[in-house]
């Protein structure tokens, strides 16, 4: 893969205000708090809040995905990225088994398990130049909800509805982000890839296309309902089947019922935590009554 330049420049953990060893739940909580406080619907016409929202979304897109987070951590461990500084072989010259860099030297002469292996994974096979990488579909965020149940309903199970306010596919543009009657056009800057490539010595570094913001398409006439985002915040009713015998605190996953994906990405999941009331005569011991 060609890691985006922003991975070297941006500390996504700092953006979300979490530590580098924060678990996935802590990362998601931090992102939701920032997104809720800075969402364009909550603070319309606030450019600073919109920038904060976009920055947090970019950070969560990486840290909220286990595979991307691992790659990001590997990239950050390499230190500042630069290829113009003096190396052991002189200004801009190669050092033993590698080449000069600002702050570090890539040593690709060793055997297995060294920095060369890491670079092979990160840069597509030990320094081959790669083309631009599309920003690609982005998975929607997972959602959390609580459902309060009577003791009897928890024992017998039931079908019910959840009512929540969350992001949903825009009802006006069906998620395209374009004003109804118009369509997004392919970005002429990146040719629809969503990213452009900069040659940096032996490597090609990709970064989001400035012409389309990494989407691969340009929206000349943004939808007035969602302001070009493709999603809108609105009340939703979600049908849910609670199985018999759920216990207090049990979480149920509803696949695909979370926030909608962006750029054709898959929707997130909805996790429902069951809160079971007490009974004057009975209590639950696992799946048994006593």
C-alpha cells in the first residue's frame, strides 16, 4: 500500500483525544462525542466546527478500522517522513544498504523481519512505485442504544421497535450528495481515483486529491437537504427481535443498522444493550429462573 502523506503528519490519537493503547470502544466513544458536538446540523455555518468534524471523521476512519490502525501505527513508528536530508553517504546520498532521510535511514539490506519487511508491507513490495490509491468506500459508524425490558418480556422474548435520531441516507438525493436532477461528475484532477501520487525518491506517496477531497467525484450542485454529504440526521424507527432469555446487560448486534456508509461503503452496525427490570418473585440465573 502507499500510505497517505497525512499518516506521517497527523497524530490521529491526538485528534480524538485518546491514548495510543486505547481500545476500540474508547476510540468510538471519543469520535462520537466530537462528531455530536461539531456535526454541521448541530453547528450550521460554523467553519471551525465543520473542520473539526471532518478531521475527527478522518481520524476515526483509520483508528476505527483494526487493519488500518495497525498500518498507521507502523507508519508512525518510522518517524518523520523526508527524503531530502543528508545521509551517511553525504548530502542526499545513500548510506550503507539504504538511502539518506531526515531523521532516519531505511536499511533494506538485512534478512527477514527487519525494516525492509515493514517497508515491503507499507509501500507495496520494497519500494516499487505505485499508482494513486482511491480513498475508497468508507464504512459507517457503529451505533449504541439501550432497550428497557420487563422481566417477563426478557424471559419470553418479543418483537419491538427502537426509536433513535441518527445519520441516515439523505431522503432527497438518495446519498449521492448532488441536488436532485443532477449527478456527481468524475474528478478531472485525479481521474476518479480519489488520490494523487507524489514521487518521493524511491517511493510514490499518495494523498487525497485536493480537487475532490478524496471522493473521486465532484459535486457541482450540492443537495440542499444534506449540503452534499449524502446523509442527513433524522428520527429512525428500527424493528428488533429480542430472543427469549436475554439477561440484564446483554448486547445484541443488528448488522447494517448503524450509520450509513460514505462513498458506497457498508453501513455500520447497531448494538442494543438490554436492561431487564426486576420481578417480585423470580430472578434469572443464566438461562434459568429461580
